[in-house]
C-alpha cells in the first residue's frame, strides 16, 4: 500500500483592504480626458506609474463614453496606469467593462483612496495604533478608527493610512493618508518631511508640489478648504 504524501496548496485566497485610487471621469471626450491625464502625469510621473485605479463613471453615465471605454483603458495603460474596474453606470457600462477586462465596484464598498474626497463626519475614534519599529518599503499600515503613531522613520515606498491623525517621530518618506474615511480635521505630523504623497480626507498633494524649504523639516499637514496646508511645526 503506497503512502499518500501531502502537498502544499498552490494558492490561497484572503480578504484584505487595499488602497485604490478613484479616477472620476467628468467629461465624455476621450481626447479631453487624455489631455487631463497627461497633465496629471507631468505633475508627478513617479506617483502615477503602475497606479491601480477605479474609473468612476457616474458623472458621464448618461453619455456614450462607454462605447470608447476600451480605448480609454488602453490610453491609461499606455501611460502606465493599471485600470482595475469601474464604479457607476448601468447595463451598457457593465457590458463595456466586461469587454475591456475590468471589474465592477459597487457604490459603497471600495477602500479609501487618495483621489476620493469623502464628505462624512469624523468617525468615532478607537485606540491609537503605535508602531515602534521603522516602516519598511512596501509595508502598508492602517489605523482603523484611530490615530497612527510611528516612533521611528518611514522608508520610501511605504504607506501609512489612518482614520484619524498620523504622527511620525522620525523622517516621513513614502505616503501618508490621514482621515481616510472623511475626517477633515485629521492632520499629519512628522519630524522630517520627505513624503512622496500626503493626503487628508481625500485631498492630496505629491512631492513635486511641495515647498523645497519644508523638505527635511518638522511639519504638520492639515486640510484648508479644497487644498492642503503644509507648514513648519
């Protein structure tokens, strides 16, 4: 009788919150959209390279842009975006998304994203998440319902997310997104400002837009109307 050997599984499927940027389409012209995308890429080419995006088509759902959805997806891929799905739209949009190889996202289940501006009130706070070790490149930390406190430095390529404030008691490289579920009063504090991107309640700014005099300095980031206020501590 032969012994049966157990083999390791070939794959594993796990639920996990991932950060996706929502790209809202506000004009039905592919040419105008292409020009707008190119302007964004010129502002921050490294940030948008290989960036997964959800296309929010709600504002153009009543137009025939769905007929050009595959072309728009190809345009974005040529610029090194990674379109993964659409949000909004009815039957023709769903068919166009399927033909273009995109998923379909509902209106309320998507994860927080830098490009999405939430209008919800500040959520109830949970205990802070405190991290004592350096945050390495590729790591993503999320303080759900509370503040995120980093007692060391954050490497380039790392990502910090918090429903509340973010405190970094070292150098902040990488990305920091505070108030990701709509808390417009959230802030980002750090002792050394060298971030790739900062965001408060969905309003974001990238390093190419930062005042050079602030780099390496202690700063705080807050939301002021429709833009971010980044200033020395």
